[in-house]
């Protein structure tokens, strides 16, 4: 089939500086883990809206609830007003997510995006501790606003701000300097080095697995030591679960596997359930010292998102969904490991957990070529890592084993062609 409406695509390319070059077609329809373009070509989605579509495109149950709500003229936009949709979401979030995990957080709606949640976390930590510095990590990604960018460990993204960013220190992430370098020991020495004029940081912000940074996984013990370090020095521990939360790694919160309890948790992307903008900042109750109105935003009361978010939480009412993610993650891992060992000349290494995995390649350009080739065969996936060295596999969590295998068959064929 001919590629569709190249004219439209050309217009987009020339007028909008966007990522559309990576996926050169015009998409018209999407359902579950599949997208279609204007020529009727089918694509398997191993990208899932960068983690915003954990429950798939146009999830039929969520869609039904949304349509019904709109049909009945439910409130769509409500700022801080109490609405039935918001109350239902809050109640269900408490019942299904927080209480069974023994977690006690106040829930804030900081605005529609992940960066809004990160901003609110950074601001609150600074206000609570009356300290200014925040520690972030090498290769971290926290968003595009000034505060979030100041703790993002990516030179290219930081250069978007034009001039150096303040109030942040970058520390080596777990494993960044090799297995024998104990980064927590280093941090412990650093923050206590008052002789050098170092003052205690307000917060440490961490992703348990760095999604944009190249699927770097922090060890459970490392995270526990990080938590201990924070406790000892009254540093606010912020876990940015914007991408790894909502089940991506097999548990609702990515930090559950390590048993830590962050002071603040940032959630967004898939919390809205249907790809609708929504974000949460979960705050340990003692830290909630804000006066009403000290942090807000016009789109903090997106009731359409509350409707789909409430319904999406049904997936978490028992352990089956979690178990399915872990099972599919094991299948994914087995197949990726087998591909990597079948084509050793590509020098790939499998990384990740649950349905957040990928292959890191030693040679620059391999991951990009792989994604490009995959797209030409009907598979959508993106690269990650500072040098785009990782081919990232992040399908919707609702994908069935058949869909997963179909996508992986394409990937295997691409690896074979690249290795030839
Ligand atoms: N934190 C993490 C870990 C992310 O992956 C992202 C988005 N990729 C953000 C924050 C920023 O979210 P948003 O783009 O919705 O502002």
C-alpha cells in the first residue's frame, strides 16, 4: 500500500518541529495495542504514549464510562470544586491503592502533567525543609519546566534552558560508575562535608528505573539505603513514578518492590487511564504545610480524567492484573535475552523489569536503526538513553501474549536483518 497523505505529513514536518519524523505516516485509529494509519496499515504499539496508555488505546470499559458521563452532562472542568467524579476517584484511590499497601498520603492535583507534579514536589520539599538544593541523578528525567529540568541529568535537555540551571546537584545513579563504586557512601560523605561549604539538600528525587535515561534499574538495597540517608538527615525523599508507576514494572507503585516509603510520590501519564491529562502529588500528611492556593493550576480538576481514572483502578482491585504483568514481563525478558544471544554481533544487553524493558546496544545508532526498521514492518517503539542507545519496549499493560509475541517476532526479524 502507498504511504498515506504525504502532503499532510510534509506540512506537519515543515510547520511543526516535532518527533513526527520518527513515525512517518498519519495515524487515524487506535484500539488496544494497535494503531492504524490512513492507508489502513496496522502497527503494534510498543510505545504506549510514552507510558500514558497502560490500559490501551480506547479501552472499551473506560470509553463506556466516559461516554455515559458526557451523555449525562457530567461536570467536565471544576478547578478545586468538589464533584462527584473527583470524590469517587479519591475514595477508590484510597480503597484500592493506598489502604491495601498501608500507605497514608494526602492527594494533591498539581495540574495536568508529570512536570506539574514534579514542580509541586520540589517546591513543597524546599518550603518544608527551608533548604534550597535538590539532589537529582545522572541520566534522570523529570520534565521540561525549569524546576524539573534542574534535576534532569541530560545535557541536551538542559541546554533547552539556555543558561545554567540552579539549585540542583547531580549524583551518580546506582551502577553509573560501575558495580564497585558505592554511590550512597559517596553521597553520605558529600552532604556532611560542611568543611567544603556544602549545605544539606532539601530533597532527593529519584526514579526507581530511569525510563528516558536508558532503562537503568536501581537496586532494592540501594533504594533502601537512599531512604535511610534521607531519614537520617531529614531530607525529603521524592520518588518520581510518572513513567514507572501505574503498574509499568509489575506493581502499582514501582517502589513497592524495594519496600521503601517515599515522602512524596509524583504520578501522571497513566493515572488518567485513557490518555487524558491528569497528575497527582502524594504527600506524607505531616509535610502538607501549604495554604490552600499556594500551588494550583487551571486544569487541576479534569473530571473526564477522574471518570476514566476511577474505572482504571478496577484493574487493581485484586492481584490478577499485577500477576499478568509480571508473567508477560517474564515472557518479554526470555525472548529479548534469546534475541541478544542469537545475534551477538549487535552487542546488546537486556535491561528492565515488568513491561518496561529494552535492549541497550554498545554501538551508537543500532537502537535507532532498529526502531526505524521496526516501524517499516508495523511495530512502533522508541529509543531511550542519552545517546539513544537503548531500544525501549513499553507496550500497553493490557496487551495479550499473542500481541506481545507478534511484536517480538517483528523485533526479532529486524535484529536478524541488522545483524546480517
Ligand atoms: N518524570 C518522568 C519520570 C517522566 O518520564 C516524564 C515524562 N517522560 C516526566 C516526569 C514529565 O512528564 P510530562 O511530560 O507529563 O510533564
